[in-house]
């Protein structure tokens, strides 16, 4: 998948992250995220589960792009 038009703030601390107005677009989707993601780094490397307290907004979202 190709990500484009990425903007906003993503703060990484240890294995966690916080997103502030993080906007990401793909060919078929757009996503705006605000909130906290616990254990993000372990989730990305396949060794843990992702915990998330956030709002996620989208005008167009194709779930198949993210599976």
C-alpha cells in the first residue's frame, strides 16, 4: 500500500505513541487520528497487541486496503 499526503504530529515514547491531527491518505482512503496508541512498536513488529484510545475519522475508508 502506498501512503501519501501524510501530515500532523506523531510522538513516540518507548513502545507507545500519541497522534495529534495525524492525517494519512491512500489510493482509496483517508484517515484522521487523534489519541494514544499503547504498545505500538511491539504491534508493528508482530510481537504484541495494540491498545488504542483515539478518535478516528474518515470521509472514505476501504478496509481491504488495511488488511
